[in-house]
């Protein structure tokens, strides 16, 4: 579409995105501490996020 983001929309979405990240982090931490197959979600998410950021930053 436009190829850029409006400051207003980013500002309006920031609190909701921060809340979702916080909820997800707490949930994954609790699952990590319990054990089982869901305990692998937190390490996988951290590795995937790190790999994505390295890929995005390598372009610049």
C-alpha cells in the first residue's frame, strides 16, 4: 500500500501491543517453568525473534 506508517496509528497501537507481549511472555514463562512440550515455546520464540532481528538488521 503506502509503504510507510503514520505516527498516530503506531502511537494508538503501542499500548495494546505491549499488553499482548506482556501477557504472552508471562504465559510462556509459566509454561516454561511447568515443563512438558509447551516449555519449548519460550526458547523457540527467543531464537526465532533473534534470528529475525539479525536478518532484518543485516540488510542495513
